[in-house]
């Protein structure tokens, strides 16, 4: 909104003194973005308070480590001054995007007249503004790519700031505030708050945008793929002429949304089949992907410059090769040479719940991953098979999101899971799923997915209880198996239960 337009400033844009903040309160502090911003402000010496429903690791653990003790449940009393709350009311209230309009604590904050913000706006105003913002967006790969970009910037002496949608092993947390000019942030297309239904990534105003993929997701927000594309087009068209987009041009959805970009576009991609020719728009192209005992090796061509580089990384899978190429291309435009980026790659540790080994018991390796969209599921299975050649991949999937529980992805899950050797799918239950228009939509049938996989010659089962899945894994185990657990939630603590059960079974033999 331009100054002097005469339009009323929306309530959630009322100014506040960013330098004079003493207490900031977070409603629904347990979200990854919310908790990370809370941690960043706590590290600045600001008194951070917050509330949420019951919290779970890793964010519950992270908040405790940062010295933040949330109050359970939502109550207007949480906004009141007390000895435990700096003896004062909040100077700013941050309201999470999962908070409904009828939340009593959020309503009380708004009605009190205290300045309030969505987490996206608060992050921009308090941390991103006046820095070079590198926003990583797309349906897949955001977290790994964001973390990798920040890790390389740090390794090459740029001292970046970071906020990422996961717990970074490189930074031992989900945020970092550096003294350098760059802020690297994960930007997703989910809506911002009940009082602002625009996508979150529109609030970061990137100077450099990495666009990894555009597919249908978040079916509770978006009607279809075209609706998703409209959000990404809005992001692309808001870019300033002097900005830069680094785009995965081999992905049809990406190529579509960047067609009217008002700024420079740098294309990238990787060879998925041997001999695949790069798209004309691909300025950076990875080819000859090879899995080694240490990770990935491939050749990277800077096609415009006529140069080639050998890349080695501890990551596995073609999707991670794409993430690596995206970062090298983006940082090259910021003065970090490909040689510098490549030299920093071997030290990359990654992000929790991204191909994270939880333990080994009875000769079986248990791996945890955040994958839940069919494309991510397929890519992760591929990566695990590369990482553990000769081992059976036992894939366990919990389709728990509003999108993954819908029948729309049923056939896609069959294709994605069919490259595993054994598959168990958690049954999703019969709780209604509503579309963005309020209509009840058809639920995914885990049994139908399992039956289709069996028809393809795979051992597959649809199971309702966590203990049933654990028992199924243990009864059918072979030494050397790799169990890949895929969920964006807690999955009933199945990793720990698996390891305990496997150890018990080994003692009994």
C-alpha cells in the first residue's frame, strides 16, 4: 500500500517499535516457522512467551533448549502481565497460520489493540528486511536446499542468517542470525493466517528466488494444479527487475509459472535418464549421476560459460542432485564460485528427518524421512536404494496430511511405492476430508493401494495400528533390510518401537 493512498491500514499491519520489543507472544508456537522465529527472538534477549496444544519433538525439545516454556492450551489469560511474563503485556503478538478465527487467545489479542502479525510478516519485519533475501520455494526440496545454501554461505565466510522448516544438523537448530548480508528462508505456498489468506512466500520479497518444483499439493487450500500455479505466478510476478530467479526448468509446472517473469531467470536441472538432453533454458545441468559409498558424484556443466565441474556430496538421490545444482547456480550469482560451493559440499550434514538413520537392530537399519507427497516418496525410495545397494527397502508410509489422505493420489502412491520391496501403509481412518470449498472429498484407500502393489508382485499390507505395522516388519525381516519410515508427523513413535521390537526379536533367536 502506498503512502498517502487514504486507505485504512489493516489491523494486522499496525506499526510497532521493532527496536523496543521486550515481550513477544506466540499463539500456536509449536509450528516450525513459529518456533524458529521465537528462538531467534529469544536469542536476541527478548522475552518470548507462547501457547499451543500439546507439543511433540523435535519442536518441543528445541523450545526447551532455547529456554522457552509454552503454556498448554489457548487462553486469553496467557496475554496478561505476570512475574513469569516480564511483568507486562506483549508488545507484539504473532499468530500462527494453523490458528482459527475463533481461537479465544487470538481473538483476545486482536480485540486488545496490541500489534499483531502473521509469522511471515513478523519474520520479514524483524529479520529479513534490509538483507539480501534468498527464498527457496517449490513443492519439494525446500528444506534441504535452504539448509544447504546457508551451510555453503557460512563455509565460504559469508555469515548468513537462516530460517528453515526443519532441524538443521549443520546449525543444530532451525534458525541462525548472522552478521552477513544474506538471509536464507524456506518459503511455502500455504496460506499465511486466518486474517491473511495470501501464500506465505509472498511476504518475504526475495532478491534471489530458487524455484524447485510446482506440483499439486495442499488440497485443503488449493482446488487443483492450476490454482497452485496461480500462487507461484503471483510470487514470480512480484519479483523486482533487478532480482533473479533460479528455476528447475525441466519441471513442466516450473516452466509454466516463470514464463512471464519480470527479472532474469537462470535455469537448472539434472539428467534423469542416461543421455537425456538438457532443456534449452537450462544454464546449469548435472549429468552422469553416480551413487558411491560416500554419496553422489556427477558432472556439472555451466553451459553458458562452457565450463564443467565434478561434484561430490554426501547426499543421495537425483532429487538431491537437483537441490545441489540449484544452490551452486544461485550462489554463483551472489559471488560464490562453483569451486567454493563444491569444496564445501562434503561437510554438509543435512536436516533431521531427511534420510535420517534412527538406529540399527537385528541387522536392520531404520531410517526416518519427511516424505509424504508421491513424488517425494518415489525420490526418497530411489535414494535409499542407492545408499544401500543390495538391501531390501521396506517402505512404511503414513498418509496423514489433508492432501495425502485424499483419493486423488491413490494411483500415484502405487507407482511411487512400487520400487520398494515390502510396503506397509497406515490406514487413514474414516474422518471426513473437506475440500477448500467445504465439500467432503473421497478418502484414500490404503487397502486398494496395498492390493495394487501386490498385483505388481510386491509384498504389501494396509494396517490400522502402529503395533500391527511393527509386528509386520519384525515377522518378515531379513538381515540387511532397510526400513524407510515416511511421514510428516510423529507416526506414533514407530521408529523407537521398531528398534525395541527388533532388539527383542534378536534376543529371542
